C-alpha cells in the first residue's frame, strides 16, 4: 500500500507543476499577443 501512496503523491506533484507551467504559458501568450501579432505582420509584409 505504501508504494501506491508514494506513486500517487508523485503524480499529483507532477500534475501541479504542469498546470502551473500551463497557466504561466497562457498568461504570457495573452500578455504578449499584441506584440507577437505585430511581429508576424511585419514579417508577412516583408515577404
């Protein structure tokens, strides 16, 4: 039984870390979306 509880705890920690990374990535994309759109428009116009 002890093996499963340790394994479950490890999986929960990985899930928390991954969810925090996902939240940070989405917030960074939302924050930088205007700048990214401008850069892509500039690149598209030069092509």
